[in-house]
């Protein structure tokens, strides 16, 4: 490969990377609303994907999630941006069908992974049919509970 062709190839690669970054195709930068720049606070889609933020604030093992009700579109994959702001305490999010958490979750992180705060995780949730779901934390299932409305 000649120097001229190599320089042209590098220029194209750099230009493509810059274009992806400018269009939001790279990195994990969150928008001002903490939803990855793709949705509103309640999870309503404003772009190509819906991001729902669920936060475990400091002391949440006793006080619960900051968001006790969130929403997502039906029959469309979405992302839960889970923020654990509880230093040294493990939390996660798992989803149950209906308003009861006594059965098996219909979605949980692989291996029931817990995230020790302060830390963040992005959970990719497959399409869910319209309905009411309940989410909780595996480590604190009775105090950390919320409602997910899919519709």
C-alpha cells in the first residue's frame, strides 16, 4: 500500500469515527436528562431508542428506588440505565409480570448480577407486551419495588 493510499484510508477512518461520535454512535455519554440522550425522564422515546433510568439512591435498601413508576413502549426493546448511588451496597433491577414479585422474574441480569455502588449498568430489555410489570432489587426485594407500565 502506498503512503498516499494509506493516508487516504486513515483520513476516511478518522472522518467516519468523528461522524459517528457527532451522531451519538460512540461512547456512553448520557444526555442532560440522564437517559442517554434518547428519551425523556419517564422513558418516552424521543429518538431511535428508549432509555429508562432507575436509581438506587444512598440508603435505598431502606427507602426504595428513586423512581417508583416508569414506562416503556410496548413490543419494542428498551434499555434500563441503572444508577446505583448507594456506596458499598449491592443492588440490581429484575422484572416480574403483573403486580406480584413472588414468582420467577421474566427478566433479570445474567447470573442475577448485583452492582455495588457507586456504579451504573445498562440493561437491555427485550420487547414486552403492553401491560403492568413490577420491578425490584434482588438483594432488597420488599423495600426496593416499582411499577413498569408498558404501553
